[in-house]
C-alpha cells in the first residue's frame, strides 16, 4: 500500500478534519478479522498476475486504508458522507471511460480521475449508484464484450481475449467459465450450431 498517499486520500474523504492530523494508533495483539480478510484478498489478487486484478487491488487497498482510519486512528468520521451521491455526469464520464478502454489495463485511479473525485470517494459513490464496485462492473463489461465477439466474429479466442482487456486466452477462459459456466470455445459453438 502506498501508505501515506492512499491513507491521506481516503482520510480526506471520510474524516471531518485535515487528514494530515489523523494518527494511526498502535494496537498490538488486537485481532481485526476484516483487515485480515482484506489483506488476504490483496495477496491473492497479486498472486494471479493478471491485468484485471489491478482495479481490484486498488479497491481493496482503499478499503484497507478506510478500515485502518475508521477503527485504528484518531479520526472522527464525517456524518455528511453517507448522504453523498455521485453526480449523473460523473457517473456517465466513468462509464464512458470504461467502455472506451475495455481493452486496456484500467486502474481505479484512472477511472476516478475522469470524474474529478478522489479514488475512494468515487469507488464508494459508484457502488452506491450502480450496485457493484467499479472493478466488478469493468469485468462484467469485458465478459459481455467477449461473449458478443465470440458469437458474432470469427476472430481467434486469443485475439478476442486481448481485444476485451484480458491478459491472455487462459484468463478469458477462466473468467468466462466462472461467469457463465462455458469456455469461450463452447460458448462460440453454441451460437454457431
């Protein structure tokens, strides 16, 4: 975790005072199951070594920073934040950016940048507006794009994988099978028979 930068950015979104003055309290021997789960999620995603894990790692890193600030710091959490909603224009900008860059490795900071919001603020508001985290939305859109290309083109599965932002054919196969129960070849065959 890029500790000072991410932590200050998240703190700026959730505390009522200057985030520079938020102090993390040492709590030795204290068990925090949520922080442990977030750290395990980050480690697992980093072990996958695929490009689509990057937004997921960004999201989990910010969630970890938020947990650290909320439960293990001197911060007072701002009550006004629960009522905040993402502006329709910002949501549209984010979705248009995702759609235009489905074939690229897109990190959460890049998506948030087009909205003018901080990463953690954007991620929270996007989830509230869309019903899923930005990385889940991105992956779902990549799967839909791959399914459409499998059904309507004769491009190789590897070409489709790269065109849809997957690291390689195996990555597309694993994600598609998890999402809809079919391999790319089986999905294509179902449409061509």
